[in-house]
């Protein structure tokens, strides 16, 4: 069966059938404008339009929504949606007197003071605030009585491929974790009139397949090997020419008219590059005439030269049995039953369970023996999930007793946050730094603490994979198999000689590269011309070196968004460093200054929308308005230009890597990736069961 077929796999179907007898909590919707006071009637969603353009190594997502206030009174409302993975919010517009007004970024406390003062005066104001890793919360005042309000949000994300597979998620499931807060707000997740979701994929490397796992009715049109369009939604009426144009585009694509649209499920899209793509170094740059500073993004796609792992390993499975796992644990046990039977005779395993406290369930490592496995599973069947999430205790217990003479790995499966016992991020990182063990983390859903879990995997030279309820879980775990079954390129060092290059930013998770992964690097340059790029790393005890020469242009104005992406990556690194080393006023100020300069919402800055005369009275320069206009013009120009093959490859004359990139393909006897590895089979069965339970719960 082809990986990009729209039908579910037989394995997923079987797990879903068994999961149908179990219950899971209803998934809450996000992206809603809700009255701050529960005494008012809920606002209705009239329009919800999403336009996504994936090109140039990043995605630009534009969300426009129209809400209606059915109440006879003006009111304040809150718009909230989950923070998308690695998303830089750079534009929020609110319509005042029929015209969009773009927000400006200022220090967080000042933004809140201005907003409250404008609200007290009865004037229009909007504030966009970040609730750490959880949500972007946007307060809007006033929403006029019996009138509509229109808002627009734009955010950027880096879009790497993994073993030739690209992945984009539009998060709609509630990202909050405070159940008391969730229950306070009334929720209306139905779109009354028009809903559309449109994607334009423009790839310099040819694409041969598109897949939306939970939206098989989406219309997919292939314009060429390098350009694809996707459309789904329902269109009934329009409110202006811009929305009418979206409706017309969707109808031309053959999107069926539906009677309802619901905002409670993530929209997830995969694209697959054609096989045998060359390993490469691609470069994007932005530098205007007269500027002394240019910005670049390097994307390194190594060749498929990492050797397979054949020696026996010790596997520690750290499983969340907190209250949120009720209804899922029976399926997880069945997954373990299936997977342990596939372990190699050279492997050993240990199971650790955690909720308020942690238990070494197997009391040491267990050899792969049918009788021993059955005894463990009979006991595991009697476990009942409950209580909170003491993640630290689970990890600490899993690490104890590791054999220094054997290769060790921890597989962590959790869908929540650390809320019991030790919760400080630096304590988790210190624990992992003291031990030679790789951590493979599967981050379930939009509410998990991604910053903590990802940083934990970084210090352990492991990897983290975010899993949406809408994911094609079999495909995601095929990617995991590629990484678990091969050596990694560790202790990475990147050097750029020439160009007066400064401010180089490598993602915090880039300390190790696994099979099929790409590495994105941002930086500034002050001298155009040729530079030498060298990447070094270790495979086992062997030092590997890759190098090439590339050209930094004197002028290139096609991709101004690179400046925001550089700033976002720099801020992420500063925040992660501060989380590890402790609060620092200097670092907080550096984050604030960078965010204000590049128009980004962070933990220390907010975006505020005011009338033009109020911006002037407050002494707030319209720098973000100018930046937004520059980015919009660049996007319009790019849309008019055809997509060409590998337009950004910078090492064609002197290839940095040898051979082709790694690919992922379904395991078949005699072809593809070979037999399914034991740990891949175990984790796949567990997570398929969890997602099947969640999806079933959404349907009932």
C-alpha cells in the first residue's frame, strides 16, 4: 500500500476498532472569539479563512476571521489559539472604521497599560499576548453590539523536510491545559457561513504526493512537479471582494459545498518529495541596496551515509499513567504486548510508570523471553491511570540502573505537562546531562510542554517528535524508525569563513543530526562574496567533515521574512539558555529589544492595535507596519513568478555532501526500509492506539 493513500492502514483500523469501546475526553476547539464575561451570549463565527503559502523554506499562514456579536451591548472579547510549533507571529490586524490597522510590538507591561487605558476611554484597542508555550491570547475591545468584527493574523514557520517528507499543521485543538479556565468560557466552534483552508505549495525540489490524513475530501491539484494547490471548506456567502475571491478559488478547485465547518480538529498536511533528491546546501538571503547588513538562511540536507545500528540495546519505556491517560492505557498495554514480542534476543527492556510518583514496574531489566514478557504484561493489565504528572520522577527512575557497558535509550510517551513534584526546567536538563542516554520523546497534542520536552532531548542527543491527533501516525513512526535504527552525527560544529559573518543562530536541537534530518542556520553578513562553509561532527568515534564554498549576494530582496525568522530563532535560543541557567535581566532585555526591532510577540513583548492618532500620541513608531508592507509586496511578487528547480541550491559547483538524501518508504519484504525494528513496532502500536481513542472520542 502506498504511504500517501487516503485510506487508513489495516493496523490503524484494527487498533481503532478495539479503541471504539473506550472513552476519551472531548477535544476543545481553539481560534474562537469569546466574551470575557460569561453573562453574555457567545459570539458566532461568520467567516474563517486560512491561506497558507509554503515556499522558500518556510510557511506563511494568514488567518482572517469575522465574528458577530448578537448581544445588545458592546463588550470585550478574547481570541485564543494554540501556539503553532516554531511560529513567529509578526502581523495582527484589526478593522477600525472599515480599514485594517496593523499592530506594533512594545514591552509587555506597557502594552497592557495602554490597552487598559484605551478600553477605559471607550476607544478601539487590541492586545496580542503570549501565554508562554501554550497560547496566543488576544483581547479585543470593543466588539460592537449586533455588529461584526474582523481580524487577521499572520505567522511564519520554518518548514524542514524529514527523509523527504514535509509536514504542516494548522492547530485548532485547544492548546491550554487549565481545565478550570477552559470550563469557564462558553465555546461555539461552528462556522456559521464561510470556511476555507487553502494551501499553495511551491517547492524547488519536485513533489510527487500530498496527503491530508483527516480530510480525505480536500481537493488537491497538481500544477506541476514543483507546485501544488490544496483547498477544503464550505462556502455559502461572502462579505467583501477579498473573501469572494477565496470562495471563487475554492469553487474552481472543486471544493464541495458543505453544511457545516467545525474548528475542533487540527488540519494536517504532508508532502512527499520525489526520491533520489541530491544531498545539498541551499541558501536564502535578504539584503537591500544600501544596507550594510544582510540576513541568510542555510539549509543543510546531508547524504544518506549514517550506518545502521546492529548491536543489542537496553530500552527504558517511561509511560505516563496520569489521569489524562484514562481510556487510553488499555490500548497502550496492547501495543506493548505486540511490540515486546519483536525485540531482538540481544535487547533488554525496562518499564517505568509515572503519575504523582514513579514506579520501576519491572524492577530492573527484563530479558527478551516469552514467559517473562507475559508475566510483565499480566501485571501491567491491572494498572489504573490516575492523578497528576510527576514527569521528573518518571525520568529519574528510568535513568537509575542503566548499564554503562551497553547502549541505552529512553522512550518517553506523554500528552501533558509536569505539574507535580519537580517542575523546574533546569532540574530536568541537569538530570539528563549527567547520564549517557538518548531520550526519544513523543509529544502528544497541542497542550504538552514542547519547550521542556525538546530541550530535554537536545541535551541527551536524542530527538522529539510532535504528534497531533490528526497525524498519520504510521508515517510519523516510520520517520522515527529511520532515526532509532541508525547512528547519528553528533557534536556538530559549523564554521563560516569570510563575509564578516556574525550572529549565527543554530536551533538548540541541532546538536545532533539524525538520518533524514535537515539543519537550518541563520545569520548576518556584512561583506558580500564567496565564503567557505564547513560542518564537522562525530559518528561514533569517527570525525566527519563536510565543506563547500557559496556566494553571499550584494543585493537580494525576494525574501524579507528571513529577518523575522532570524530574530525568532535568536530569541528561542536566548529563552532556552535562560530557562537552563536561570533568569537574567540582561537576557530579558536582549529578547525585548530584538522582539521590538523585528515585530515579534514573546514572553516579554506584546503587539497592540490602536487608532493612528493614539499610536502617534503614545510615541510608538509604525516600524512593524512598514515591515508588514514590505513582506506583503514580496509575497505578491513571488506569487507571480514561476517555480524553478532547486533555485536556492548554493553548492552545485562544489557539492558539500555526497550521494542522495535519505528517504522513508513503507517497509516491504525485499525492498524499502526492510523489517520493522522492534522498538518502532512497539511505539507505533502504542501511539496508534492512543490516537484512535482520541479520534473515536471526538466522534461520539
